[in-house]
C-alpha cells in the first residue's frame, strides 16, 4: 500500500508550486484545487505535456538490471554511499531502477528516498524494489515538483543535472553527489566506434558549472578492471545512450575499465 502522506511530503504542485497533500486514497492535491492521481503501483506522474525527452525503454532497463544487479558497478555504489553519509531524505534525480538510491539507503536506517525519472517504467521498478522508496515521474530539465529545502541529499548518477533546482530542493548543509564518467570509461568497448564516446573533463565541467552556487566537498576517482562475457558486454552497450542508435555493437573485448569520478558539493 502506498504511503500517500510520505509521497506527498516530498512534492509541490507543478501548476502552482503549493505543497501537495493526500486528498483521498489515490489522489494528491493542493490548496488551489489542482489534483494529481497516484498510480496504483505507488508513484505519481507530475510530468505534464510537452517534454522533448524520452525516458529509458523496458529493454534498456533490463540491460541496466543485468549490469547493476550483477555487481558490475558495485564499487561505484559503495563510493557513492561513503561520500553521502547517512542522510534521512534522499532525492535520486534520474534514478533508473533505484540501484544507487538503495545502496545509500542501506547505510541510513529509517531513511526514505524519492526515485525521480522521466521513465514511468523505471520509476515503477524503483518503487517496487524497496518499501523505503517513493516514486516521481518528472523531467529533470524543468522546475522540479519537489518542495524547497526538503531533502538532505541529491544523487545524480550518469544523469542530467539541473543545478539551480537541486540547490533549491536541498536543505542548508545538504549534499549533492554527482557521478560522471572519465574519458577512459569503457574505452575497450568503444574502440570499434559502435558506442558513443565519453566527453573529456566532465568532472571539471560539473565543478565549474556548480561553483557559483555550491562549495566543493570531495572528488574521488573510482577505477577498476571489469571482466566481460557476452551478456555483460551487450548489456553495457544496451543500458545507456548508445542503445538509441541503430546498429550499436560494442567491441569484442574480454575486459574493460570502469572509470568515473564521484564529486560532492554542498550549497553555498
């Protein structure tokens, strides 16, 4: 059963920005009379119309489950959890299946997380994966339908970043944790040109963009070799942006390097 009061405690109306509260068993509403139905699977869509972006498909999510639940990116989740600490209210922007959100929640007894993603299928999986996770379908690039100063930490793992909105929803002293790939991330799989290249200096770009509103806390480079079989190689190509390009085929590598930066900030 959906905890409607807990779900509403994260959210504000996307129409008027008033706080949302339970109206009946499957509806959230604001004092201005706007009503938003809660899906029976336990999440709410506050996306509205007109978004030019498309969320991950079921096939992409299946591939992500193969990679993440198989432990291929476990060191990233461990580094992220260590960097965040033990916040009680976490927003995961671009949460996907909720893997990284659950990793942080595991070290925070009594904590709750909000899995936000553009893909309803992703949010449904995240909510289903843990009773501590609430779900929100929303576009990160738009004003977030999340209450101001309502979260202790924001996670952004390989996902779009709306730095002004993350700043608004974070409490004073909160933490923003961003995971970005380095240029050598999965390089052996991209050698044949079948997967998208990773831009260089992504962490530096994020730090420069964040500088006016955030103070940097730490930056950790997570790098390790990952053995590949056919299933994992295909899943790594199919779970990300490369999957949207017809004919994507990863190079026939038996090993690759996982190489990312975990960068943390606090609002100024």
